[in-house]
C-alpha cells in the first residue's frame, strides 16, 4: 500500500490525475532549410518577367493615352481651322488668286468705298517647310488706323487675281502672319473657275498628329460677292464673268415740276 501511494505521488499531482509525458527535444534534421540556387534563379526569373510585363503595360497605356490626347488636340485644331476658313470666305467680298495650296481674298469693304484696299486683303497658304497652315495680312492688327492709312493703297481687281499678289501681301513691311494649324501633311485648294471667275473654294486639309491622318474638307463661297468689279461692262449683266450689275453713274429720274397755279 505504501508502494502504491509512493507511485501515485511520483506519477501525478495531488488530484490523482496522471501527468503528461515530457516533450521530446526537436530533431535537428527537421529544421527549415535555406533556398537552393535553382529556386533562387526561378524566383528571380519570375520577378523579372512580372516587372517587365508590368512596365510594358504601363508604357503601352501611357503611349496610347499620349496618342489619344494628341489625336484629340489635332481633331479640335483641324475643326477650328476649317471653321475659321469658312467664316473668312463667307464674309469676304471676292476670291482673288488661288493655286493648289494658297488663295487670296478681299476680306470686305471696310470703308464702304467699293474699292479694294491692300489692308482689306488676306493670303492663306501652306508652309511646307514648317508643315503649318498660315494666314497673312499686310498690316498688323496692333497698328492704328492712321498708321495703316499712311501705308495703305488701292488694289486693282486684276492685281488681286495676279499670281504675284500673295508675295506682295507676305512681303509687306508690316505683314502679320498667324498659324492656323500645325502637323499639316497637305493643304489643297480647288475652285469652279480660274481667276476672277471663281465663285467658290473647295479646301482639303490633312493633319498627321501621330500614326493616322485626319482629313477635313469644305466647299464654301462668299455670301455677298463683289465680282461685279471685274465685269467688262458697267451697266449690263454679261452673265459670263458676273451676275451683278454695276453703275458708275447714278440713274437720273426726271420728275415733272409743278407750275405755279397748279
């Protein structure tokens, strides 16, 4: 009996429950080992592939976004240039000289004298050297009316139709040039007739902001043409050159007078 009590005291606590066996020490062979060289190479290759793919995707998205923004800017620029040209031609009085990539307009009779003034003309032309569409006026807008009047002169309709008149405008001492469009591939001008018989202009503008080419086309004519200035006759409608009549001398109406006593 005393032997059992001694055994119980040795194998369990005072409650009489058997104690758990002591945990055996860890086996050194089961410890975590380091990565092998092959595993490191495979991991590095996977990391490089993922980084390369991500970088390529980011660059592709960035390039696509840049191209989209550039195309949109060119789209707005092309439409803006064609709207300006439409208003310019519609508000003009006469189409002057035109060629495959340029044209001249009598913009309007600003002083109402029924004569073409140099200050009332404009040249629209394609600059192949800078791939831009430009418009040139013989006088700067910042000049005062007195300064313009001092250098202004009358332009004969035949001079307006002359092939050398665009150079006259662009080479003027106070000429002002504005860029209407950039990244221009081509600018083509056509009309229904040459010289002073032209009643409309057909324009084609091509822009290339990135990989594709944007094309814009319009056909427009002056609303209040003054081609009667080119008519060989003053008082007849000759139909070939003009559809308008022009009278140098005002018509006189003889009204019967009232005699005294009537």
